[in-house]
C-alpha cells in the first residue's frame, strides 16, 4: 500500500498547535448544515449517526453545522432548548475519537445571496446591541458546555459577513466600518476573551473580491488574537485571479493564498480542495496550516479512510446544486 506509507510523511497528517490546543492532524471537517436541529430532537438519530460515521476518519478538527443565536425578541432559553443536547452529544463523540469539537455560531437570517435578506445598514442601534449581547451570551454558554472551540460564521453573505463587508455595511454609527474598526465583532471578541481559557476562537472569514479589504480584515483578526482564520467566500465573491502555480484551484483558494501571506495567524483553506494530494500541495507551498473538506465527507462518510489508499480519491462530483441542501438522503454519489 504505497499511499498508506506516503501518508505517514505527509504534512496533512502531522500535528499542529492552534491557540492552546494541539490537533492530531491538519484535516478539518467543514461546517455543513444537513439535518435540521430543533428542541424536540426530531432528527437526533440521523444527525448523530451522520457525525458518528464521519468521526471514524482521522480528523483533527470538526466544525459543526451552524447553530444560531436567538432572533431579535426571542429569549436565550430557546438556544439552550434547541442546541444543548446536540452540542453535548457531538462533543462527547469527538472526545472519544481525539477530534477537536468546534461549534459554529451564526445568526439565522437570509444570506445576501438569498431572497429577503435584511440590509444590515437598516438595523436600529438597539437591535444591534441586542444581537451583540446575544452573541456574547451564546458564546459564554457554549464555553460552559465544554466544547474545544467556537467558530464565528462571518462568510457566505450571512449576517456577520454583511456586518463586516464594505459592500453591505454602510452604517454611519459606531457599528459602521469607518476606519475599518469592525466594532460589532470587536466588542463581542473582547467581551468573551476572559472566559475562553484554553478554548479556541476561530473566525470564518468571507473573502471579498478586494484583496486590500481581505488583508485588513485578516490583520484585524490577528490583532484580536483570534486562534485561526477559516477562509471561504464573502461579499462580493472573489473573481478570477491569476496565480499560475495554483491555476487548478478555485478563486477562493487563490485569494486565501494571497491574503494569508500578510498574517501569522494559522489559516484554514477550504472550497473545492477535493483530494488529499491537492490539500498536501497547499500545505507545503502556501501558508495554509489546516485544510477543510466539506462535500467529500458528504459524498463518502469514509472519505479519508478510503483516500489513504488513493491520494487522488475524489468522491464528490461537485454537482451544480448539492443535494444535501434540500434532500440530504439523495446525494447522487450515495452507494
Ligand atoms: C449541505 C451544505 C451545508 C453547508 N452548511 C454550512 C454551514 O453551516 N456553515 C458554513 O460555514 N459553511 C457551510 N457549508 C459550506 C462548507 O463548509 C464548505 O465551505 C463548502 O462545501 C465548500 O467546500 P467543499 O468544496 O470541500 O465542499 C455548507 C455546504 C454544504 C454542501
Ligand atoms: S450531491 Fe453532488 S455535490 Fe453534493 S455531496 Fe453528493 S456528489 Fe457532492
């Protein structure tokens, strides 16, 4: 088994320190909402089986599907009722496998790329203060549930991405982006910092098409001592980038390569990385410290275990619209 032998020497399978924690390897299972979470635990068996099967692979860090801070006017109890059982069960499962459990936190409202999104410039100051405090309360609560880390979802056009993107946040008050101060996010991070202890705080950064904006946001996160930056697409999405040595990668990855050259924070690259060979190439020749795979884990629950004998193994065929978004049991690659 040539490939199995080769894996032992791969950077991908070497340990890495993120914040105060050591991950057994550099593979991240990307956050993906599959089955819906609710307080009745309607999909409990399906969800836990989904994670359990994938945790049988050697994964350094698992980032959970997004869970959501309560909407405006909704009490914090809703958060506890809906998610405590899930976080506890996932955390326990991760611990059994030596995989770090990171919970992704977002706000449940349509993305900039979906119909009916709310322009963040139109929120009142009181509404933003309520949301900011809810983020803080949710993070503090998650920390008491003993997870290994929390990832703030600031990508894919969702609320936090809109708050931190020049294209969408046109506010003139303290929550605007004057002098690129990112006050909303800054105050959240500063408020939870004393409670973090050895837990990781990561940020999923939605890269825009503007390299300078991406570098500034990354440098801000570095100043805020965030433990790692997980790059993906933001507002507007990165467009075609010339980067000859990496021509075969997606533009989001190329923008991640360019942006990460300006910071020292460990970065996670994601989006269409597809195979272990392509991941290893990025780890060896760019500043990526970790590689996240999403749909390969959906198309084959045993993705990494199978890829150990074929480093070019590519289970996902990148359908135009991934079935897991609307009928998770009908992935076209399902055997
Ligand atoms: C069904 C599905 C659900 C997703 N849900 C989330 C999510 O909750 N949070 C997030 O940051 N990204 C989410 N993503 C994006 C993935 O984390 C990942 O960035 C994307 O699939 C690209 O990586 P890949 O080419 O390895 O699949 C989702 C993707 C899919 C296919
Ligand atoms: S439905 Fe298509 S895009 Fe989604 S995981 Fe399956 S093969 Fe990949």
